[in-house]
C-alpha cells in the first residue's frame, strides 16, 4: 500500500468532481490537467488529496499568483514590483474602451496617455517633459537610435555592465549601429577621460548606475554635475526607478537629483522601486523628449493602455507595496513573525520567529541590507510550499526554510499560515 500508484485517484472520479471545469474548459483539457496532477502524485511531489486542486490550478491561464517570502522586495523572477490595489483597479477599468488617445471635450485625437505623462511630470518637477516605452532597455535603445545613430556614445568602462540573464548594455547599444567609446578603467574614470573622448562625432555621454554590484576600494567616478555642460547630451540610466531621494537608500540615485545636477535625460524602470508596471521612463529636456517621441522607433516601443493606467494610478494613488515593504516597521514585522510562529507551534509544527536580513533586489541598492523578521521552518517545507495551491516562495538559509515577512503584505499572513498547515 506504500506504492504511490495505488494512491492515485481514478480519473473518472476526479472528472465527476470537476464538472464546472469541464463546462468551462472542455473534457479533454480537464483530463490532461488531471493526468498531470496524477503524475505528480506518482512522483511523490503532491499528496493524492491535492489532485483536484492542482488540476484546477493547471487550468488557469497566465502566470500563477505567488506569495513572495524570499525577503527580496523586487524579485525579477517573481514579476518584480507587486502593483497597488489602485493600479489593479485602474487596469480593470482600462481593459474596456477608453479615451487613451481621444479628447472627449473636442471629439478629436490627443496625445496618447496624457494623464500619465502629466502625473510623471508632477512627480518629477525637475523634468521638463516625460515619455514612456515598454522597459528601461527600450529607453536606452531609443536614446541610442535617436541621439547617436552611427556616431559615438561615450561611457565609462566600469559602467559597461551585464544586468542579468546574459543581457549586456554594450551589446544593446551596438545593435543600433552606434559606436561605443569606453573611457577610463574598470575602477577609476575621470572627467578628463570623458573630455578627451568627446568630438564632433559624439552623440551623447552615457552614465550607467551599476545597480546590481558594488566596486569598492581604489575607485573613482565623476558625479553627474561634473559631466554636465560638456557640449553634448548627458543621459543617466538610474535603473531602479527611484524618482526622489529616499532616506532608507541614501546612495541610490534618483531622477530628481540627477536632473537638478545637470542630466539632459534620465532613464529608469517603472516596475522596481517606483512600484509600478513594467515600463521604461524617459525624463528630462523637452526638446530631447520630443525628438524621442516623434522618432518612428518610438511607435514600436510604446506601452499599452493598461500600462498607462497602472502607472498613473501608481503615481497618483497610495504607497505601492514595494514602498510599504521598504518602509515597514521592524517591530511590527517581529510581531507578525511571532504570531505566525506561535500559531504554527500550537499545531505541532517546528516554527520559530527569527531575525533576518532582506534586500531590495531587482537591480537596485546593491549591498544594502534591510533588517527584517522571518518564520523559520524545517527546509523540508520549502518545496511543498512552492507547489501548493497558494505558492509560497521562501529561501533556504543554514538548513532552514525562512519566510521573510518584509516582502510579504500583512494581508497575506493568513494565506501563509494556511499554506504551511496544508503541508502536514
């Protein structure tokens, strides 16, 4: 009776319990989902009583919702920033017919997403104008196409970075036909390195924030203010999407400060520290923004109405979850961990509330650790929690599965409790 094949529920029995799903998806699709769940029972990854729930989960379309208990606030593999309730509501409202490029008063066409652009300019008053594309890589690509063409982009060798999954900024920029003029060395670059490289064939100077690593020791790099006024546009890629200074991240560059220091354009991601949808932001001089907006390539990089709606709601609405997580009170995090651990211990589970360290992640604030609190479980819980009906992703540390609460909304605490209890 220990043979898992003897414990697999019969297909016809499961089908009879899933008549609603059969009506919605068709008998063949439901049978395929049941067979997949049955295979997981045979492999020992789920219990026999989980076949129906896993078959239902397999029938869902799109990515599955996951509770991020890793302690990484902006987790790229888990979709980066979680959208606020206001942004989610805005997406639902925008899913139908909208006035995205229509003026209801005059009955004529208007600038696409004007409300979102107004919200961006209000959020960063130092920017004369703003534009959006589908991600930050596209923002850099558009700058290279429009401002450089086949001319030079001057950039420090220490900032020719790889940002993940083999994606390298030099490869992106060269793909446009622009020439890269690397200046300085990996650890030290001076203003003179830049001035010696600038010529009549220079399209712009690019400064890239090394947002996912730290170079320490014998290092030097000019500030943005030192590079302003060199006679060519200065484009600053801040990466993480911080629009204004934040006390918890004093060394993280922000758009407002870079523009006030003299940057011509700032590029950033919207789905990191800003807490919005995936998008690339371009902020800065009105004349340059207009050149970018009017170039034919901008059409291929434009965002859809759902992204416009989500970003405007993020900018105008309450704090998004990533900002709330960044600013979470450590005492409250500890109290939440204590409550969860106590509730699990009462049920005979080896659960302990512990101190932990969270990070920003998502290519932001490298080296910054945020004090946090976690629920510590035996490491055997990690895999069942990931494959449960409500997947919970933690991290393994010193042989224990930690569920770090800084990256978890308090409203999800009960879901975590139920997920852990369902493992036993």
